C-alpha cells in the first residue's frame, strides 16, 4: 500500500535516508555481519556482534531497530519484491549513513547501490534535502551519478556524473532550487529500478537485524520521534 507519510514523517529520520543494494539479502547480511565483526575484533570491543532474523511487515521490521541511538549500532537488512535489498540503521539524528558505508560496500563487493535522502523543508525548523545517488561498483571501480537539492544557509543544487536516460532534466532548470528534486521525482526514478519506494508492502520477505553495542556515552530514544 502506498503511504508517503509513513516514510517522510511517521518513521523519519530512519525512512528518509535509505540505501538499496542490488544483491541477495542473505548474502548481503552475511557480508555486513562479517565486516562489523572484523571491526569489533580489530578494536577489541568487549562485546559480540549479533545477527537475528526479523519477522512481520515493514513496520514490525522498523520497530526492531529500537532503541534508536545517536550512534550507529543496529542495522536492518530486508528483502523487497525486487532484486534490491534495503539497508537501514538506527541513528535518530541523521538516519542511515547513505554515503560512506554504501560507497564502500558497492566498491568492495562489486554491487550497485541506490542511496536516497528525502527530508522535507520546514522553514525555521528543519532544512530540506533531497539526494539521489546511484553507485555502480560491478566493474571493480566505482561509477557514480548523483543529483542533490540541499538547503543549509541557502538552497544549493549539484549533480555529478552522466545523466540516466529517464531523468527529468528540464526539472533541474526550475527557478526555485527546491523544486529541482522532490519526493515525486524520487519515486519516479526508483520505478526504473523496480523499486516501489513508498509502498509498504514492497518491503516484504526475509529480514535480518545486526546488532553491535554503542559506546558508553551513547544516547537513546525508545520511540520514533514522530510516533
């Protein structure tokens, strides 16, 4: 069922920063688990990395990420009704890291990654940011296409790499920068990869929760901010 508010409001910021990978969910979860365990061992952290199956609908899977933290210590990997898996983490400040880790995964494991940021602009409260990033590491070197409309002190628009055939290039010329990339365009772009972005039923199938343990100074939130 399509439910835009579910993603852009109800479960934000977890569902406003999303990373998709074109890979089998089980093998991807195993690779992420091994990577986190190696980091854990290299730093001699006094805890174990855990991985567990998660059952239920998409909302149940998201609830498994609780408690949210100001760090990154819980990671959800879920199958979808396509050849892509969704990767999320439990950071309540910025949501999932959609740049550094996905870039590493895509390059090292030679897979494609689609990273999205979809933060609506709320004047005087929350600056908007829409980011569409496709990374292709299948050749062993990383090829990237990114389109970003982002507000800090002012709105800025950036693009990098070769445009994809389906992109709405005329929209990038809109007078208002915030109109050059929005949730409707993101949904349209995702359809070209077989991703039904705002359909909660799309995120069906097997899922895994990988849990590490945050450092002692971590702060927690037992609920999603808008729930």
